[in-house]
C-alpha cells in the first residue's frame, strides 16, 4: 500500500483514477480547491487537501508524506470551442506553469515517483507503421505544451518519472465523445484526418487502470491506447452503426497533430505491467454510449 496524491483528481480521468487506486489498495489524497471537490473525494473514501496548483509551497505541503504524485491536470475546452486557439490558454498554462510547480514541489517533498499525464498525438505521421515511444516526435498545435509538461516532469523532478501518453479518451462523460455521437446523428464525421489514418483511442476506465499500473513499472515513457488502434474509417463506420445512419460525411482535409496517422503501440506498458485495455474503444464503445 502506498500514499498517492493526485492533482486533477476530480476531472473525468481523475475521478476514475481515484477509484481505481483505492480499489487496488492505495491510500489516495486528491488536491482540490472547491467544497464540491472535497465532498466528491471523501464520498469515495479518498482524502481531500486544498492547494494552489501554481504555488510550489502550497503543493509541497499537499505532497508531504506521499510516495507518489500523479499529475492529471488538464483544462480541455468544450468541443464547440476547440478550434479557437484562445480557448486553450488555461490548458496551456496548466501544462507549462502548473506542471513545473508540481515537479518542483514533489522534489521538495521527497516524493519517490511522479506520474505525468501526456498525449499520444505528439508523434510524426507514421502512415501504417507502428509507433512506439522512441518514434519521431513532431509536436505542434495542442501537443506543444504536453511535451513541455513531459520535459518539466523529467528535468525538475529527481525521482522516478513516468510519462503516460494517452490516446483519445472515449467514455460516456467525455465531451469529445458526446460531440462525436451528436455529429454522427446528423450524418457528419468529426475526424480531422483522412479515412486511412490511424487514431489512438482509449476507454476512460482503461486509462485509470493504466495509471494504477504506472505505479509498478520502471521509470520511463509509455503509450496508452487501444491494442489495435483503428483508422478513422473504422471509427466512422462504428459510429454510423451506433446511431443508425448509413455513413458519415467526411470533414474537409485539415492539418495538425490530430490529422496525422498515428498507429501507436502500447506494447511497452503491457509487457512492463500486465496492463491491457478491456475493449477496443475506437470501435466497440459507441453502441454502448449511444444507447
């Protein structure tokens, strides 16, 4: 049993991580600044602590006594605002300033392990090639600050650092998931890349299980996605079937990280920890959610 402190503990992935870590026998503390956050954490058996995620001294006190800190902080805008660069300002600040403060505070509190959330869309377009954690990085767009958060975790923290590069989260309470289903009901695809491009996807509950697995792996970077990432065409076909339409209209071609073909391999984490996703989220989840 370990003492685990989580920043971002009341978010879509944080809530699941808290429950997963408690279920696997850890003592869990969630960092929050709201009464609702305190209530939510304590209702599932976790401890709540107040801290300012941009203030190192506040965080150091929150991390005191923790064996591991898990940083899951994000501030992703709603689906209807994602195309507006200004909507990402708070998320960028969280990934740059807050990640640095968390890494330094964890170091000052003598935490043994820091787990940093990141995203799998940082890789260059790989076509049909499998992309492991050593594949070329292209960054750009919304991935730029995710790479900054990774770098902060590695360079500002002296203990074991684990970076988790997650695929696109899919779940019944994910804003992007619900937006994709709503668009599909109108016959439209939300895929920004060509039909043949691979997209790393991940069921939210499987992401939480991977976070628990990250506490027992060697330090390093790990991809976390469906064992067999689907193509945009496969995702659109599954979405169309889930909502009862014949096919989805493709979007006009776009550039950026999400338009690249990224056939991301999560073999490293599976071999290091035994973790495996419970479903192929990119194709198997839509019917369950749409129903």
